[in-house]
C-alpha cells in the first residue's frame, strides 16, 4: 500500500526500506542476544517441548511437501510477481496441502478457511495455538478497517487534511523536517484512526505534493510511511494490529512494547537519516517530467469526469 499510494515501484520501495530496517534489525538482534544470555539450557523445559512435538505428530503429517508453500512464495517474490497473485498462490497451495498431504477433504479445507481449524490434542498450548479461527474470526478486525477507511474519507473530502498539512508545512520547511513530520504523522494517525492502513494512506496523500515540491523522490515518502506507520501500529492497544496481537497472544501492547526493539528503532533511525540526508533520494529531471505528465493526465481525467 505504501508503494501504491506514493506511486513507487514496489521493489525500489523495498530496497529503499533496507536503509532503516536492517540497522533496526541488527540493533534488535544485539539486544535480544544480551537478554537471551540470561537463559541457559538448564532452564529449558524439555518435557514440555517433547509434549508439543508429540501432539503435533499425532494430529498432523509433518512432511517435506509442506515446504512447497513458503518456497513457492519465496520464488514468486524473487521473480517480482505482484503481491496479490503471490498471496493467492500461497492460499491455494495451502488448500491443496490440507487435502493431499494431511489427508483431509475439500469440505474440511473450506470449513477451515472460513471457521478455522479445530483440534483437541490434550496439550493446552498446542490447542491454543491452532484453534484460532478462520476468516470469520477476523470480522471484528475487518470492521475496524472499514470504519477507519470511512473516517479517512471524511477527513479528506471535508478539507480537514489540507488544513492539517498547511499547519505542519509551516514548521517542516526542510527535507529532513518534512520526512520527520511524515513519520510522526503516521504514528499519530495510528493512534487516532486506529488502523495501520490509514496511517499509510492519509499521510501518503497529505504529503505527496510537498515531497514533489522539494524535489524528493516518492520512495522517500513510501519509506517514511513504513517507518512511522507500519512498525508503530502494534504499540497502540486500540489499533487493529494491537487488537490482533492481544487476541492472538493475550499480551497487552504496553507489556511487549519495551521488547519490540525493531518497532521503535526503525522510526528513530528514519528521522536520523532524514536530518543527516543519508540515502535521501532526489528526483531527477526525467522523474520530474514523468510526474508532470502523469499529473496532467490526472487533471484531464478529473475534468472529463466533472463534465
């Protein structure tokens, strides 16, 4: 969505994200390594692990064929296949694995997709992990997304977004401050609109022209949206991401927040890069001409729709 909203090539967007994500990941791994040294092999509950493995082997067929799904997705990513077809392929392959590997039937596979898989292995941890529901269990989250999208549409069409941007741009006059403002705005949208997608969509539309006016490549905007919107959404308990994690893992966002190193390291790194100017891409003359052509085309289409 971040790439689509800003008009950035998806794989250029992903490559540009690595400049903030990889340092954040390295920092997180260092912290987890230090924290992990507090736990030794003597503290591992081998009996509990063996109980989990026994429950899994008793209820599922653990076969190398199951690796077909993640391998296929990885191959599609390498081939630069668009996200939607790749996800569909993953779902279809998982559906076939249920039938041909696990020995189920079409009816059971469809029920699992809609209602979720149901099992009673006798191991409470395994049952809690797998009995999570299917599409139907996500309706609460989907409804939050719908309401958030409606809220975003109201903000845009009533002119509230434009009014907010004007005030922000009075302060964010440099390229660094504009990118920092984007990251902060994305997090603020997470907290107020309660939806990760809106934290990408609204600031993306708000700041698109400002980035163009300052000669900044759209992939700077797409990365800032990810740095401020995508990774910070789990911190907000009433955001759909926070709600999902609480429902799935029964852990409150405020409890896991101190350990979510990547999630708060990435926006900080993004702001540092913005003010230092490191890996901040500018528009070339060819890019500017192409964007002007696209804008003229959009304006003509809008005029025709009005007529």
